[in-house]
């Protein structure tokens, strides 16, 4: 190539000039083709690496409203873990939770929204970035802004699955049922195999809700699976159970995680839990439908009373039967980011989020690995919201366990060791047994080497109402 260029440059005359022009055109075309081939090869390598990383990740998939930063474990998940993550996703949209709890998950989404907003000012967003930005805005409850991002992006990239799926969800949350159906039909058409069935049921749900708005069907448990939910509390007979799809719980959990503000999906999950024999869990979920979502359907209240009565009979688990077979302990595989936490306070208690405790892990030989931020809090005053679980029968205990979420059944909802905090009240203090959310302030002690003790202890503790 070097000799070829030297010869061209050394030639003179008109013919030589024409040859040089043609040669340079040929050279330019050659370089352009080589560049495109190199670019495609680089992109192909990126795809291969991405596939290999995806396989190494154990098959985790993107989830929620198709936001790439969310990863899900295989569904269905254990009921306790599902309810914890369901609540976490629901509180993302709440700027100041009523229980006063710190929401690091919300902060991550706020940070992501700011990032995409700044990026959009610098250059046009790609299809993938637009889908992610729209998903973040949906999670934050900013549906109008999500539509402003997703609608034009879906028109620009008509074959992008996540854009249409997220757009359908945004239209649904706005009550624009016809537009939601239109977008979700495209999402079903474009859905990869792993998501197609979930999107089909999402579309079916929206069509059912649209029919309700038009007055052609009654409000109640969503008829997603074509079965009747009437009947006694307790596990369904096998013949009746076979009328449900084998993945009915997984489908309903996925829909509820996409739409965590939808209390009626929690009602559907309670009925599915009851069908599997998880009556105590079902009763707790119907309690949540009334107390947390404000549902007041007479049919729901009747089912709630029925389940609660049966749950009281099963407290001792004399006849506890369950067909439920979860595939994971919790649905969300999100890694907790300690960088989002404020520095430990020196002038008062430092707020302690539950995800930080859950980030504590265990080695092969029983060694305990506490997050660095948690180690910095060892021996310092902290405050933590949670629910009391007494350790004895005393009406005014001086010690108890603090849990992130109340346990309805220790047989089927036993918390992990990193989900329990042992609380010892300050000398002379007692507290009445309570079932509502409380705020506990005390000195944190980490257990580094005693296998018989709890991982976390709050000493000299004081109990108050959440602020």
C-alpha cells in the first residue's frame, strides 16, 4: 500500500491526475468499508460479551416496567420476600412516606431521573435510554412526564419492545384505557419469549379494567384465569386447583410488581395464596388491601373475615398444608448502594435502612461480612422503623425483636437472620405490645462471632412513633 501511494504521488500529467483521483476514491471507499466492518465486528463482540455475562448472571432478567437497572429472581418468590419488595417498589412514588421510613430505593430512582434529564439536554436519547427514563418516571409516579418521553420515542422506534410496554403502562396509570390497549398490543407483538406471556396477561388485565369502566363487568377479583374465587378458606381440591395455570402465582406477582399501587392485584394474590393453602398469608394480604390500599368492597371484606377466622384456627399449624413452591426468596435482585446514604451523624442517631442490614452476608465457614457503612455505625446511636415481635408472654416486655414487616406466620414467613434486630430497652423502661409501626432509637451492636446471638442488637433503646 505504501509503494502504491508513492507511485501515484510521483506520477505527472493529466492521465496521471485522473488515475490519482480514481485511486483516492477507491482508497476512500476501501477505508469506509473497512471501518463499517470493524464497527460491526466490535458491536458483535459486545453482543457476545453481553450474552455471556447474562448467562453468568444466573438467568436474571430485567423486570418491573422494563427498567434495565432492575433485576428479578425467578418467580414466584416467597410471600414474605415478595411483600417486602412490593412495598419497596410502591414507596418509590411516595416523596415522604407516612411511616417516616428512609427510602434509599426512591433516592436511586430520583438520581436516575436527574441523570437522564441532564443527558437529554446534551443529546437525543437512544431508544434504550428513553425506555429506561420512562420507566424511572413511572416508578416515581410522574406519569405525564413519562408519556412525554415514551410516546414520541415509540413513534420514532416502532419496533422497540420496552418502549411500547412502558408506554402501555403509563397510559394505563393515566386511565387512558384505549391507548393502553393499543400500546400493549404492540408490546405483545414485539415481546421476547421470556416476556410474552406476562405481557399477554397485562393486556388482558387492561382490557378487563376497560370493560369495568364501560360498565359491562362488575368490580371484584380480576378474572385473569377464568375461575371462580368463591368458596371456603383453605387449600383448593386438586381438581379445582388444576383449573388454574401452573404459573398463575408467578404471573400475578409480576403484574403486582409492575403495578405496585394496584391493591386489587394484591386481592388476587391473596386468593391464589389461599388456593395453595397459605390462609394466614392470604388473610394478612387482605388486611393490607383494606388498611394500606383503602379497598372497601363488600365482597373483599367478606373474604377477609372468612380468611381471618380460618387463620386463627391455623396459628398452631396443626393442619397447616401448603402446595406453594417458591423459586426465590425475594423477587428483587437489586444491590444496595451505600454511597447514597448520608454520613453517620455525630449530633444524634443515624437513620438505619433495612436494606443495609439485608446486605450483611455469610462466608463458607460461617464468617459474617457486614457492609462497611454498617461497621462504622457499630457502637453508635441509630434509629430504625419496624414492627415489634415479642419474645415472651409479658404484656409489657423490656426486650423484643424488631422486623421490617410484620410476620403473620413464623412457620411460612421466617425472616432471614439479617432481617431481625434484637432490642433491649433502657433500664427501667417498658412498652406495651403493639402491632403498628414504631421508631426505635438505640446503640447498635454488631455480633461478629457468637453463633447463638442475633446479628444486630439495639441497646439502651427508646421507642417512639415514627416521625
